[in-house]
């Protein structure tokens, strides 16, 4: 395949001049200057421009200097529009190429791509390896209204790879629609990278850390979780019990019991969580609520052991691992204050 020539003077090329004239008229006719803040109008223009660039580069022998010339001509004509910088023109071309095959299958996809901000689109195509992964984040951004920082956090923490992977018995214990939504709600593992605990942390310390960083914790749990309390008291018979964390999920319309384990998963953990779920169903579930769901968060698990343990459990439970920031080396742990000393310094428990 011959390499495109670079010595054609595009400013004197009649075909280019004709196309540039039409392009400038298009900018003016769509009142792009006034619509820069209207995301869908701007991005629809970007999509058509990217499509046009790709097609003309394939059909015309304009060489590698084409984009530089286009940048020069459009920036000169529309100096107030920053979207015609050379780097952005290259991004427009890359954006179109990234999704071109998918758009050929469904033109409706363009409407989704143009409904999220340009910066979000650039972040997605720069960090995602496949269009399937990218479209997942496009959909989630539309669904939850993620800011660019939240979107970046979710991509870098591999939400696409972690969704719906946790062992669970939802298919056997929930109606089909509820089961599908509950499975997509689960992640495996959960990333608690906002926590730094020593190697020998306890479940209480883990719980306190999550509540102290409740905003980041809720972000990692996902959309729809409403926090109801920690060490939530329930009474069964003459005995008192305390649920580590209790939430209500506004999309699933059910309570969610979270049991924290600072150790590896053991089958008996599922039995205890099943008991908590039964108690919440009996005492807190109201008319219109879906069945309570349990999530067991443990340090590590054997997936097959978890599946065996859940197979005869009657209540819906999912088992996921969690990951923290790397534990501090032992030679540094002794130099740091204990949890109790930190709490005293803060004036009591957090």
C-alpha cells in the first residue's frame, strides 16, 4: 500500500477548497458558536465532521498535513471556537473511528454518544480497550449522571470487569427481573482503596473505616444504596443481634444487609447472614418491599466453596471479596499510633 503524499498544497486544492467552504457554511448554519454549551448539538457536529474527515482521507490523496491545514483554516475563520485545535480535530477523528463499526449496526448509538459531555467521551475512548466496555460506561454515565471524576474513578477501578461476577443464589431465590438487577448490583471484588489498615485489622475497624469514608463507600457500592446504620440492632426472642451495615436500595426496593468479614469466607458465614436477612424480612420489610438481600464481604473466598454454601440457602445472598490499599510494612506499624490512640486524639469514636 502506497503511503499518502505530504507535498500537496491543500490551500490550492480545488476539492479541499470546495469542501472547506461547505464546512464553514455548515458551522454558520448550525449556529455552532451559540451552541457550544449545548452538548448534543456540538457533538452531533463533531460526529459528522469525524465521519467526513475519515471518508475524505480514505478517498483523497491529501497527505498527513490535511488535519494541520484544516486546523489552520477553521481556527482562522472561527477563532473563538476552541474545538478546532489540532489536538481536538485528531480526537474527533479518533472518536469516530472507535465507534464506527458499532454505529453501522445501530444509528441510535450516536444519540447516546452525543448525550454525554465531550470530556467524558474522550476519557472513555482513551481508557477503554473495547467498544463493549466503552458503551457500558457511556450507558452508566447516562443512567447515573456521573461527573468526569466519578467516571474516571469507575474506569480505573475496573467496574466493567467486576460487575455481576460475585457468587450468589439470586436466580434461585428472587423473581427473574429482581434477580437480574441484583446480580448487576454486585461487584467482585469491591475496591476500598480509600482505606489503609494494618495487616491485623478487625471487622470493627473495617466497619469504622467504611463509615468514616461513607461517601467513597457509597460510590463503590453503586447507585441506589441508602445508608440506614451500622451495628443495626435487632431482637429475636430474648437475644440481641447487631447487623454490621444496613442499607435500603432504592432501585431494588429492598433492604440490603452487609456482613463484613476480616477473614476468608467460611460456609458458616452464609448461615449467619441468612439469619439476619430473615430477621430484617420479618421486622423491617413493609408492604411493597422486595425480599431483603444479603452481601457478604470477605477478605478472600474459594468460589466453589461459596457456591456450595449458597446452594441450599433460602434467602438471596451474594459473596464478594474486597481489596484495600496495601497494608503497611510491619517495621512501620509499630511506629504508628493505634486505633484507640487515634480515636482519643479525635475526641472519641468516629
